C-alpha cells in the first residue's frame, strides 16, 4: 500500500462545476497537508497549506483535512478552463521540507 | 524575479554517459531539494541541502551525487546514466522549515537511451 493514494483521473468537468479532489494516507503522524497545482510541463506551485484537521478557504479553493479518516480534500468552486492541471497532494509529519510525501496527482480538465 | 531556474530544460543521454543538472535560486533561501517525477508516482526526493555546506540523502539517492556550490546553487550529477533514470527532475528551494515556502523550478526532462 502506498503511503499516499490519489485517483490519477483524468477528471473532466464542465466550466462552472464544483470539483472535488481527494487523497488518502496511511501514516497517522502526518500533521501538515498541502495541495499543489502543476500545469503541463511546469513545476508544481503551492495552492493550499493546512495544519492538522479542519477547513481552509482561499477564494474559489477550499482544503479540508479529516485526520480521523486519514482523508484530505480540495474543492474548487466555479471551475474555470484555467484550472485544468494536475493537482498533487503532499503531507509531512514535521513541517520539514525533506520529509514531504507526495501523491501521484489527479489530472483535471475543465471544459469550456 | 526569476525564482528557481534549472538548466537544461531537456536532455537525451546514452547509457553510461554523465551529466550535471544545474539549479539556482535568487530568493536567498537556505534549503534546496532535488526531486524526480515519474508517471503514476509522486515526487520523490533524491537529495536535499538544509543549508549551505550540507547535503543529505533523500528517498532515492542511488546513482546520483549533489553539490551545494554556494547559497544560490545546487547541482545534481549523474555519473553513469541508466535508463531507469529517465524522468523529469525538479529542483526546489525553501526559506526555512515552513512547508508553505517550498518553490519549484520548471524541471529538466531527461531521457536515457
């Protein structure tokens, strides 16, 4: 079993839809949770950063963490074609960059 | 503001050849990292440097060496390339221990024949 699991997609949705992206993990020591967006042939860029359980909202993006279920989610409201990218979840137990564990990514296409 | 830059963008090698991937950052960050990204797998850490003058192995260091040349530059060397090293390589940097401060470069796409 991989330490972090993520449905690879591809996921195709119409413009304006609400998108739900998810990751599950097995290591209960993870405390810090991140979502990165990666456009084709580009490097990942940090979208959301959450500590422990709970919700965090930033514009159209909401990150949720449920540590009891070892499950994290990223919601995108009013999705746009410019949101078409691969979304990577990442997590670490101790906030040290060298201990990040990344999911394989979910490829999202938002159709006009 | 260039952020994290990597050279080259693309490279094709034959098995057994050597090469060095270059990375530089202009954000005055202490920590730098080298990752590889393969289809169906998450980014995997090859080596990292927590500060100038120090380097440490990550999850998949075999077949690679690194040099932290100065605070700005962190290079990755393949001494004898193998087809299993075909991948996309990303350099990243961070200003401190914060997980929210890791910035990635654009990547180097390497093919080993």
